[in-house]
């Protein structure tokens, strides 16, 4: 995957974890800067997920039309679609991923489901009341919050408050460093903040990490 929303997403994430002299010449508040840059991931993220969905759909329909398709061909398709669809749409699609069905029925069923799906992003999920968010999403954000040590940062904020600018700068510096470290895990030598190819697995973790960061940063505006 080259260019387009993929590179735009990488650019926003790269900017988010920067707080060097060049940035500080134009920005005064590292807290609001990090929050704004993470919010700016929404357009390229949405476009990227739509693009990935189309690519996954093309691959799936091609395989479903094969009369010799076996269950061994299904796991890669499930892995590709699960981060891209709501839990309900994914369940509907899964009903058509049955190799015992007639190939023509499989194709028509999958086409019918995929023609109606909407691609939710973290911003759609986070806009829902907590009780309406899926358990899978809740667990993903919780896991990434732990990975980014947000449990410790939230504890400091709870105990000491966020009124102090000095404390906010300290907390956002720790968060920025933790996020940068997470993004660098898949980094190539001398490469971008994340590798050129964003896999469905990495995409789901990226979304959960952005959501976890924004929950913390939204505590102070």
C-alpha cells in the first residue's frame, strides 16, 4: 500500500509524538498539541479503513467463488475483516463464510452483507455511550491503556489533579514518550514511525492506542 491515507495517518502520528524545538516555535501547550494531532488522524484513518475494506472484499469474493474453497482459506479473511467491521456486521458476514454452501450463494450472501456495511472508526465507537460499546473494543482500549502506562498517569491525575501546568507537562511528556515507544516497536531501521504496511492487527492496536490517549487527554481541555 503506497501513499494516500496510509501516509497521511503515519504523518499525523509522527507529528503527534514530536515536541522538538521546531514544534515549540509554533506551539505553546504540549497537551493540546498532542490531543489535536491525534484528533487529526480521523480523516486518513477512515479513508484507510474504507480502502482496506474494499481490498479485503475483492479478495474474499474471489475466494468464495472457488468451488474448491476449504475451511483453511477462511482464517485470513476473518482476520482481515474483524478490525474493519462492527461486531454485528462481522457476525452477519461470518454466516456466509461456510464452505459447505453453494459457491454462488456464498458470493451473493457476502455481497449483500458487504454492500450495506459501514466502516466504524475509533471516533464512532468512542462517541457511543460506554454501555453501547462492544466488549471487544472495551478490552482492546483497556489493554492499550495498560501498554501505554495510562493506569499510572491516571492515578497521578486523580491524586494530584491537573490544574498545575507543570504537572500536565510532566504527564503529557510521559504519555508522548510511551506512545512513541509503542509506535517504534514495528519500526524499520531508519524508517517511518511505523512500517510501510499497516496490517489489520496493527491497525486495531493503533485505533485502541489513540482512543486510550484521547480518553486521558480529554480530562483537561
